[in-house]
């Protein structure tokens, strides 16, 4: 028989997690982007998906999407936006967790909370990337796509859609951050 536990984190709790996240960003210093991605991938590989809660599993899926945003050569996230995502993933390069990963049932809870905070900060980036992936999947050969240029190739129609979505992403992020710049991950 299992046990269900509900946890509410108040603003002070979230401030504590954000402080830890900022400290980890500082401690990773000038790590190469590949090292930061490898740290996040290492977390994904270390988790036995059969033994984690649904909450943790869903957050790990979101972490995978953030990694994909960085390595997808067709998405080509601009350097400034890519730096935001890498900055958000810095926590996962730290060898020490708030809760050691080997503790059954709880070990990945801190990682899941950090992922959730990052997902909230990167919601517009994640949404735009999801829309790009859907577009690419639903139009695999670029057929039926109108492009701003006359020479419609896969690269051209993906570039048009990518530019449109990344522009929308930045506009939405800037609008959302304007009144509450204290939570920015730039």
C-alpha cells in the first residue's frame, strides 16, 4: 500500500530554491555548454523511471525537452536564448543535491522542484519549441507551406517558422518579465 503526500511550497520556500539555483549558476562558472547539457543528461540517465513518482517523471520529461531545445540543429536557438536555457540547467551539473538521489521515494524530489521552477521561467521558450516540433512533424516535407521567399525548401520553410516562433517567444517573455524582473534567469 502506497502513501500519498502533498507538499505546498510558499514564496519563502521558492526563494530558497531560487537562491540555490543562483548559487549553482555561479559555481559552474565558465563550463562549456556541452558539459552543462551532459550534466542534465546524466540526471536523466541515472533515474529508474519505474521507481519515481508521476510528479518526478513528468518533470524529467520536461528536462528532456529543454535539452532537446539546445541540441536540435533545426531549432537553432540564438546564443542569448540558448544561454538562458543553459543557465537554467546549471543546477544539474552540481554533484551534490539538496536531497541525495539514492534516497528512495524522495531522492529526485529536489531535482523535480528545480525543473518545475526552470519550466516556469522558460515557459515561452518551451512553448515555441513545442510548436516548432509540431509544425515540423505535421509538415514533414514542407508541402502546403507558404514561405516568404519564392524558393521553398525544407530549410527555408523551417527557417521561416523558426524565426516567427522565436520572435513570438521573445515578445511573450519580455512582456511577462517586464513587471517582475526579479525572477529573470538572464
